[in-house]
C-alpha cells in the first residue's frame, strides 16, 4: 500500500454493502482491530447474494490466476466457518455434470484435462459410474460425464448473518435502509483524492478508509468517487422448493445435460429445500429464465424429468436479481489508484471468493499489505489493455 493512503493501524472503515463480500470484509476487518461501520442500502444479503446458486467451485474459472484464487478460497471455507462459530449450512460432496452431445463430451474431456493439469480433481465418468454414485438419477441420454469431488455449496443468508453478528460482537455498527448518497473527497494533488467520509442521507460518516462492496450498485457507487468500473450485469434466477427428502447420496451439486440449453442445476439445503438454478450457458448474456410463472412451471417440469422426486413438489420462492460481472470476467479487488484509501471489491463468484477476499482485503487495509496473489485483479489492468 502506498504511503499516501495514510491509514492508521486501527482505522475506522466504512463498508458499503452487506452482501456476502461486504459482510465478510467487515468481519475480517474487526478481527484485525478496525472500527467498522456497515452501510446497506436495503437489508443485508438481499441483492446478488440472495440470488446466487452459491456453488463453491473453481471449475470454469479462467485464466489460471483466477482459478487459483477460487481454489484457495474453497480451501478456506472450513476455517471461515470455525471463525464464525455458526452453522452456515456448508455442504461438501462434489459436482456432477454430464453431456448429451459429442461436442459436449469433447468439451468435458478437454476441461477435465486442463483442471487435472492445474491440480483440480476432476475425473471423467460413464453411466455405470454415475449409477453407483447416485442411483436415483434419471440420466437418460449421455455422451460423457465428469465429477469434481471437492466442490460444495453454502447458505449465503446464514453466512451473511453470521458475519454481521460476529462483527457486531466486536463493535461494528450496521446501518440498514441506508443508501449512500455521496462520497466526500479531499484533493491530494497529482490527480488523486482521498475519502474523508461517506454520506448517507443528510449525515456524513467520517472514515480513514472506505470499502465499496455494493454488488449491482458498484458502478454508481464508484462513480460518486470519480472511479470508473467496467462492469456489466446479467439477470439471475433461482427457484426454491418446499422441503423434501434427500435427493443425493453423495454429491452436493448437479449440472445435468449442461451442453443442451435450457439448463437446470440443483443443490439441496440440509433442511430439505432444493435450489434450482435456471441459467444461461455463460455469463456473457442476459439469458436466464424464471422471469414468469410459466417459465417456472416449465423449469419444474424439466427438473422432475431428471429428478423424479421433484414431481409435484411445490415452489416456495423464486429469487431474481442483477449480478455484476467485471468486463473481463474476473475480480476487481484492491485500492483505487486515483482514490488510494478507497477499496473496491466486485466479482462474479463472490460466494466462493468470500473468505479469501474478506481476509486479504482486511490485511491490505489494516496492515498495509500488498498481496501478490491479488495483483492480476487490480482495477488498473483495464487501463493497460
């Protein structure tokens, strides 16, 4: 961290946004002795975090530094849970997927080869292997399958509540229904400014540093400080059912027929609720479904064809929302070089990355560290391309 940050060892930090990234950063800041004020425009965890499928993985994360960051964060989840001292419905068991086209089979095999070269335990399977792993699945046609046995999922709401509770126990303050209306800056010369306070309504909260972790609102929030964030948004949708008996014997996440849209994905909470993700094939398009009742009914029919136990199961909730994604698909993490005490945290894969971003951000803000692993994810990279 440059000396111009001039952040005290025990700073007062305002964290804007109480989704999973903001909550994790706030919690980790309190562990390092910072005074923390959390400012949330609505209620905690009701934005992109609520819509997330919350699959903990590093399967489709490219290039390697982004894959590596996600993999390292996966390994931190158990320690994160212990530190929180709470039940966050953390489930392991791996992710199973299969293809139904020759092209899909080739892509699965190619990805497994890359992942294995990166040390990620992906392996190819056939129908016999799947039936041994999960005998109750209705596989139907299949050209190939892969299984990554270290993947998992988590209840984002539980994580956010646990982070906020633990942060408050260490003196943090949470302000809800508190949209930020301004960022007060002082000029430092040489084209840089410094955050002096965060304005909520008519009140300005003085601070030594500020963190922006505002999810879909990140571009607007950064703009208040004259910082341009190259983001786009996709529409996200997840469906939650009423509780039912366990669907899986071993796996945690299922992505069947991933190469033939439309696709449906599955995971199950420990209370029996099934979450169904209705997603586009990639994050470059606003193509997700579940926007209408007829969409939801169609998705449930598709789901029951793969998991017969879902036949006639009642839909309890449909979650919809915008998901912010940096233009090149990987995280933006770190101080702004034009506002050097303003810390930015925005990313796809925010759930998987919550432990590592929380811990690393706290180290950079409080201790003045400049973490080498985060260098590929600084905002400045967009100006050098």
